C-alpha cells in the first residue's frame, strides 16, 4: 500500500539492464513462494471455518476490521523484523480466507461449488498473463500509483454506499466488474515495481500481489456466481 504514492526516478530501461541479476531473481523467487504459501494459508482459513459459516457471516465486519488492523498496522510495525513479518503475513491471509467463507458457502449451498474452482483457475491464468506482461513491457508504470489508489478509494466508497443504501444488484455487478479491472491493473503495476526493485522485503511484495489476486478472485467468483441468476 505504501508504494502507491511513490514516484520512481529510475527508468524502466535502467532497471531492466540489471533485472537478470542473481539477487533480483532470488527476490522474485522468494516473493512468489510466499504468495503461494499465502494462498495455502487462506485456503486453510476457509476450510477450517467453513462449518461455522453462519457465525462467520454474523461476525463479518469484525473479521474485516481485524484484516485492516493487521494489514495497516501489524504488517507496518513488523516490517524489517524477520519472523514477525511472516507471522503477520500469514495471519492476514488466514483472516482473508475466513472472510470468504460466507460467499463460498452461499455458492456451495446454491449448487454452484464448481464455480469456485473455475474462478480460481481463471484468476490464476489472468494473474499470470498480467504478471508476464508487466515484466516484459517497456512502458514505465511507476507513476500509476496515486491515480490507482484514488480510484480504489472511490470504488470502495461506492461499494459501501451500495451495500448500505442503494442495495442495487445492477450496481453490484458494475462495481464488481470495476474491481476486477482495477486490480488487474494493480497486478501489472505491483509486478513491475517488484521487478524494478521497489520493495525492500519479499514479504511486502507478496502482500501486494496477494491483495491483487484475492480481489480479482473474489470479483470473478461473484460474477460467475451471478451468471445464471435472474
């Protein structure tokens, strides 16, 4: 999150000239290993709490608040502290898995369990394609952080307004599609930042990519779940 308001003076070409260094490759390797571990942790959180879907639904705002607390404070305070930052990473991803339980349970209850696997596969393919594009593109995306962050705040506010006031199914579809597009762009932005050495720790890099993947997955999951309904 803290990277979204940065502007980098180093050009893409300057960074790319050293992009094949052993240290950079090792950093990327650790980042994607942590990303994979984060997904497993989230899946574990969803699996362990699935039998308590109703209780999770009733406590959804409390869980969401805990996610934000760990994301903005826990991960920030543990930055540069090996071991503690990993604990915060996996605590955050575990909580996000728990928060997905009501959505997953509703799909399974509606006989749409297959949608979950399809959504994960589609998200993985899209995420991989966008990551490859980000690493290979010659375009410098380092200035996109602030506009993307502002758009994210607007979408979040619009989502809250629709949840509490408008309660419009059509608006929900539009917002969900917007989230998918937004975090698709974020994936490109964050991946290029990682390739350019903008992150000090693989944990911080993994958090950014995980948030992108999670939001795309949730958006695709909801859109696929909506399809076929009136």
